[in-house]
């Protein structure tokens, strides 16, 4: 099955290590950075910067080596949002680190966290993608 002229393998397999590192960083946010954030407040910012860097590097690689256009970049942003922030907002927050708020507020909190994180992923993917697509068209790359 092709989406915008590329298969799922082209979208995900070529950048599987970037995705894996992003998910591992998300896990480390809960198991390492959050417990140590009182003594080392920069750790949460560092982990957020690491997954953002992985998204940017993955988009750069897909544009440079696999001839992705803007439609492909937007779809990659959606996929990464689901994989990275879907796992973070829904799996980790529900099963491993449940909220200590009233149960009726949990769905709104989960959706809010997912949308905020997905917005960040989409901004990174679109900006980096646009810059590298432009550079490739102007033969800077």
C-alpha cells in the first residue's frame, strides 16, 4: 500500500533507529529524568531536545536520501506523532504512570498532552522538511 507514492517501509524502516531512540528517550523521561528532576531540572529539557533532534534527523534523512516531498513530510509528522506521543500520552500515562487527578479529567488531560506533543513533532517535521526540500531544489544538498 502506497501513501503519497511511498510505502510504509520507506516511511519507517529507513529511519527505524531514530524512531527507536525517540521512544527510548520518552521512556527515560519517566524512569530517569522525572525522578531526578528535583536535583537536575535540566534533564527533562534535555530529553525533550533529544527526541526533537531524532525527529529532525529522521526528516532530514528522508528528504535527502529518499526524495520525500512536503506531503510525505507531513505524513511522517503524523506517523511520528502517533508513535512517539501516542505511546507517551496513552500507554505510559495510562498504564505506567497514572494521573493523580479525578478520573473524569483524565481523558481531557491525555488528549491535551497528545495534541501538544504532536504539535511539536509536526512543527519540527514541517520546518526541517521545508528547509531541506528547498535546499534540495536549489541544489544546496
